[in-house]
C-alpha cells in the first residue's frame, strides 16, 4: 500500500486539565479534540489512520473503536514517550509503504498546515517537522536552522543557551516522513534522559547523521495550537470560533456582533441569513438563507427554513423544524415539532412532540402536555388553527384545520376542523364580594 497515513497520539494523561475526562475527549466547537484530529487526517487523505491511546484510557479507546473500528487502535503500555507511542502503532501500519504523519490529538491542526507537512516529504525532503513563529516561545523547543535552510536540531527550552532562547521558531511536535524510514529511526532512539523516555524529536539527529534532508513545514501559530490546560482549551475554542465566524461571514452570513455568536463544528448557515448577538448553536443545526435568528437564542439539532424568524430568547431543541416564514418568538421552546410555513408562536409557549400546521397561531402560555412521567405523546395542530392564550393541549390530541381553542382551555380530546373548543369552568360572579373581603381584612388587621 502506498499513499498517506497518520498516527494520532492520544495517550497523554492530561493531568494539567484537572478533569476526570480524558484531555482528547474535551470539546472544541462541540466536537472532541480527538475527532478534530481524525477529521484532519481524513481531509489529508490518510488511510490508514491509527490512534495510539494509553492502557488506562478505556473511554478514549471506546471512542476510537466507535469512530474508526478496532483496527485503528494501538495501545501504548507503559507510556514511555512520544517516540515509543509511534512505535506502538507499528503493527497497525504493517504493509504500509507511503508517507506517515504524526499528529497530536490535543492540537487543533489546520488541514492546510498538515498538507504542508506532506508536501515537503512528497517533494524531496526525507523528514518534515511542523514549526511556527511563537509570540511567546516560553517553554517550547527551539528549532535551529542550518546554513542551507534545513533543520539542524531542536533544543528544549531547559537545555537552550541564551542565544538559542532568542529563537522564536518553535516546534509543534508534528512531523512526516517515509513510514519505513521513520519506524527504522525510532527503533534506534535511546532513552538516555532525565525522564527515561523515547522522544520523537530524537529522530532528527539520527536522520541528519545519515545525510537525510530535514525541513521545517511552517504554520501559523493559531493553526497548530495545542491544549494542555483548561485555559488553553478556552484559547483554542476562541481560535476555532473566530475562524468559523469568518468563514460564514465570507460566505454571506450577516452577524452584527460576531464575537458573541457561538458555533458548533457542523453548524450550517446559508448566505443571507441574519444572526443577531449572543446566539448559541449546538450541534446539528442548519439555518437557511433569509432566516433571522434573533439575540439570546439557543439552537440544537434544529432546522430553520428560509424567511423564518426565531427569537429573541427562543430555544430550539433536537427535532425542531421551523418552516418558511414561521415565527418562533421570545421564551418559546420547541422540541421535536415541525412548525409549518407561516405559523406563529410569538411568546411564552412550550411545543413538544408533534406538528403545527401552516398558518396556525399558537397563543401565549400554550403548552403541549406531551409527557405522563413514562411516555411521550404527540400533539397535532392543523393548518390555520388558532390556539387561545394559556391553552394546555394534553397529548395525544389533534386540533383540526381552522379550529379555535378558547383562552385558558385544557383540551384533552380531538377538536374537529373549524370548531371552537372550550375546556374551562363556567365563570361565576359574586356581587360585592371584593368590597366585603377588603373590609373584613382591614378590621382583622386593625384588631391585632
């Protein structure tokens, strides 16, 4: 087999995250860091993709199996460094003879940066290493370049001389090479260091000693950002959000305050849609062009058709489908309901499980009573039906096309088309009661 392959390193414990959740299962844009790494490898045309996990990371291993299958999983046990981790993938790479990239699962690698890694080894270099100009080099390994422009060595910050510490070109850790060459060099790497670990970067010196060409694949710092702490996770999230907002606006999506809009990795918004401030898009949301999502709304697992208006302060939960030119107003929650074209639920309603027909009006305070503590039931409101304010529709129930329900009604049985349903007690009036009540209470209070 020839072509491209990837080994994704996901065996780190992530102790600095201070979380019971494995570092690579933390999310950016509502998608795990590990899935982002796998997505990048797939975008680069890598096959096979092997993920190296620690023996203690059963949850990470399960995630890999579910996404890629058992054959994509390699176990590093015990954990003896990055070079040792790549060697743990050797059996899974058996028979592969192309170029191999080593990717860190906790780094949000831009596919364009990964493409440059492959480009260098596919156009003459024997080994390419991802580097970037760091705004604050701090603890990064420095990349020392020789007179010919090749990578001479990487010096860890703790071992660097004052002159080397002034270098701003830093190592991201990722590299690419011919698969068999890289594995052969890794077999020669020693663990003569303070931690007794086998470092991936040790192959650079071994490659140069054989006269191999080692080049630096340059990337922007934001394109190789890594996560080792909650603060860094937030930083990477900000990078992701900025990038996605820019992509959507370049495609014609209007955002009046883009820095306040939070997107998911799979958010789809059509050209001409308007997104007002402080909107959160959870996973699996599609908004068609011409729709408006007003401020402080939260959408997840929902579809919004062209011309619809959602919000402000609306919540669309999974299964909500808002039809063309429909209105979902403030403090309205929709879950697993198809709202027809031109229908309106403008304020203070819960619509759960069912369907609202085209042109129907849902009054303020309306509730679809869909749950009895054990099972969910559906409510169907017909086209052009008018649901009076403060109505409770007790599912399963059907309101016929053009039917009305009186305000304050509790509707428990089906309503025929064009009928009026009243489900409330008759009003009783007691003349003078309020005056007598006030007088009595005034006397009682005065006597205390």
